C-alpha cells in the first residue's frame, strides 16, 4: 500500500512513518515543517514540503502518487496557544482537514486514519474515559479536533469514507532514532528529561490543588511506538468500514509528581520542584479505557510501564541532546 502521512515530520508522525516503512508500506510525507523537522523523516519516505491548506499542493500529491490511504496527523496542537489565539487552530485543524478530505473525494481515496485527542472530552465526570464518554472540549484545540471528527462522520455516511479516529491521551517515549523535539516544549516528560539533561534541573509543576491523590494532574501516557502500531493495525484489519473512534492510552494514570519522581530515579538527577499556578485548559484527570481498540483492532500495546516509556525517551534525548537541530 501507498500511504500519505500528513505531519510525518512531527514527533508522532516520524515514528508512524518509520513503523510503516518497516512493515513494508510505501510512504509519502506531506509536511510544512512548521513544527516538524526534515531530519525526522525516514530516508525511504518520499517527502513533499507543503501545506494541507494549499489546494494546488494537495492536487499535486494525489495526482502524482497513487495513494491508497491517508494518515492525517498535521495539526496545531499547543493547548495554551489555542486558548489565546484560536483562529489558526480552526484554519489548520478544521479547514485544512476539510481541504484534505475534499481532495480525497475528488481522487476516490476513501480510507483515512486521523490523530485526534483526549482534549475532546474536556473535564470528564468519571474515569476511565471510554469512547461513549460525553465530549465537552475546554479549549479550541479540542473543539477543532472534535469538529473535524464530526465532519468525517458525515463524509463517511455520504461518500463511503472509511474513517478511523484515534483519540490519543499523552504520547511519550521514543524509538531509537526518532523522539520528541518541540520548540517550545510544553509536554511534561521531555521538559523534565531536558531539564535533567542540560537545563536548570527544575521541575515546573502547574497546579497543586486538583482533585487527585497528591493535588497534581493525573495523566495517561502511551508509548509512541504503541500508538504508531495501532495505525498499522487499523490499516491491516479486514472488513473495517464506516466510522470508528478509539481511545489510545495505557489505562494507568500517573500524577505529575509521580512522573517527577520516576524521572529523578531514571536520570539519577535531583530536580528542584517549582510549584506554579494551574494552566488554563488543563483537566484534573485523564485516564483512558482502550478496551475497544484492544478488542476490535487486536491492538497489543507492549510498553505497559511508565519506566519503560521514560527510559526510551531518556535514551533518545541523551543520544540527540539538541533534538534534530545541529
Ligand atoms: N503529542 C501528543 O501527546 C498528542 C496527543 C493528542 C493528539 N495529538 C495529535 O497528534 C498529531 C501529531 O502530534 P505531534 O505531537 O507529533 O505534533 P508535532 O507538532 O510534532 O507534529 C505535527 C506535524 O504537522 C506539521 N504541520 C502542522 N501544520 C501543518 C500544515 N498546515 N500543513 C502541513 N503540515 C503541517 C508540522 O510541521 C509537524 O511536522 C497532531 O494531530 C496532534 O494534535 C498529539
């Protein structure tokens, strides 16, 4: 199969592309490199520098390559920015996504796997969160992802699209060659690891008065390789049709302070805890039930422990202390 991966130069995209190529697929990456890196794209993938909002660029991709399916990961994804400046989130995550699927309709490509997010649930009443939990986003990032999901629901009904939506919880970890390198880095695990590796050795903790065991936010971390493999399962599973939504998590929750403790143990570095006010748009507890993906896709996550996730990320950061920058 020939798979178009939008956002294939980004953190999760780079590992998805690597796993696709290792499983024998032909891969075309479309990425505008706004937050991704040329060096993060596997050398065997075809790379096109371009934007999903650019119709002529989309036309070029679908007319030059025989695309069998699309894994759509390109997005704006910084939650704090989505609260202060929602316009680009609507422009890229919703309108850009619609341009992509409209081009797919024109070229008769009907299979799409989409990166969505736990942010569509907002602050759930109870955990674990399964796919029937009420959606109620707390920020425009979650709202735009949910709107695009709903668009695809109607496209699947009207145009016979085969849609798989993956609502990722917190992606973490690295493969040997590809890892997380955002600028600015807002995600907890790379921030802590970089702080231990070469920074101030400070652990910034946002909010200590949440309704959790130690007052800090509770999160569910899923290894990026397990996430990538779920996409491959979704391509492989026979008779998949219509519109399907799957939560992607490990099913185990860790508080921010749990993660700080584990990072100290794995890196051997003491981190100075710096307690700060809550950030806008952070729900107290996010914990997934991924039973549906495990059952229907026969998805077998292999990294069950946070220690394993942290070790893989630490190894990557030690090997590439400047990420993808020289
Ligand atoms: N990282 C997480 O924990 C997490 C959690 C939930 C959902 N997601 C979703 O997973 C996907 C990948 O996330 P990530 O952490 O790898 O982010 P990332 O920023 O590392 O990757 C996004 C990629 O998309 C590209 N891109 C952005 N806008 C584009 C555009 N208009 N046209 C073409 N390319 C564009 C960027 O250059 C980048 O390479 C996103 O859709 C994100 O919303 C991520």
